[in-house]
């Protein structure tokens, strides 16, 4: 597809002609926050946007309300979940094998000075939701007012701030990332996006098998397992929706759906994730070293077991054999060299 340099088309995959029955719904400021069984339940209204490359609220459509859940696992992992009324949160799946160290810590919320402060029982701050009116410093009187937004900051380890990309736009209509949003196709929720702020000098690594440089900043990937057909392209066998940042945090997106991950690619100010299902389920992992962050990821997804004895030894493989004579010749040499 020819790039348009519009977020709506290049990242959110809207029809270029805007001829389909599609709609974008953008998160606004929360209307209620409560504690249930140690989790924080946040009621988030979503405002439908006009079908246009420049975003503007469709005020003729009533808002939809969905629940964002925050959960703390141990001292350094915060989970951000929204199933949009269709997918429940659970700790059992093909992708999760929680270690005994992954213990749920109860959260509590207190409103103070225009902010919701979310903490664990030890008093360590884990998240902050800013409910204050934004301070506007206009550079033109022609600028429209910005829309409401979800201004949420996470502190998974109680120290480092990971903030949703609530203000990544040049002017109010020109959004380059959305903190939280979902898309509909013919009235059905089809995909969802979540974005975090990033710094100008931030570097990233991860995402599974990748035939590229270690620093993936400035890149956007379509995470889809397929035959790599070599090691020189974007096709890979083993994509993993997990990355680590030079700011010493990592994020694991708990989904088996095809998805997009932009590491300061579509916008140099944001890390953006989009799942091709109505689900946002992100485990944000803090730590004082990459080893600690990766260990947190393994605590969530499981540790490898020792392979059976028979699997050790020589593994002979190549991409392509062109004739029976070539195969027979290789087998003959293996026998001559006494390979088992």
C-alpha cells in the first residue's frame, strides 16, 4: 500500500477512500473508578470520530462505555486490560504459565488534588490518572479545542513512569497515536489500539525472531508467523508480542491475534500496538536491568523444560534440495563421516 502519512490509514488500516462502514472510537476521561477484588475498574467513555483523515468527534453518536482493569502482579508487573464487553480477563491461556512468584497484589485508589492515585498496600504508587483540565497554550487562535483524553501513567515497579500517548498530535485533528481506541467494521468491534509515550533517544529490542539490527526503534512490524523464506526480509517464523526498552521496562501483549507493533515508527513520540481483535491486554514489566525484565516476562509465559536425551546431537537441515541425486549424495557423505 502506498503510504499516506495519515495515522488513520497507515496504522489503523482504514479504507483509503473512506467508503466502508468503518468507525473509530477514541477514549475520553474516565467517569468512575472503583476497586473490586483488589483490581481497579475504570469506566472509560469512548467518543465516535467522524469518518475523516483528520479526527473530529461525531457528537451525533452517543458515547460507549467500557471497563479498563488494572491489576498488579508482584512488585514489578502491572496489567492493563480491556475486553470491550466481549472478552473476559483471565489468567489461564495458551500463552500464560504464571510462575509462583507472580502473585496478585491488591490495589487501592484515592482521589487527591485532581488525580486518582492507585497504590498497593505498601503505599507504592502503581498508576496515576490525571483528571485535571489541560492547560492550553495555543499558537494560533484558529486551533480547535482538543478532545477529552485518557491521561494514564503507569509505574509497574513503583519508580519508572510509562505514560499512555494521550497528547501525540500536532494540532487537535492531527493525531499520530491514540492512547486507547477501538475500531468498528459494519457495527462490530474489530480491532483495538494502545499507545505509550517514548523518548527521542529510546531504543527497543525484542518482538521474537527478527532479521534486522538489534535496535528496532523507528520500525513497524506486522506480527504474523509465516515461512521466512530466507533471512533477509520481514517474514519470520516466530513473532512474539514482547519488547524491551532502553528506559528499563518491557511490555508483553497477551494475544494470539495478528497484530501491529510500531516502535517509534509511525510516530517518533509513541510506541503503538494494534490487535486485530477487540482486546487490549498488556503486561507492563519494570526492572533495574534487562535480565530482570526478561525474567518477569518468563515468569508470565513460562520457562523452557529440558529436552529429551534423544533430541540432542546433530541436526541436518537446509532450505531446499533440488534433486534426488543431491539428497542421496548428502546421505552418502553423512554415512561416510559416521554421523548417527
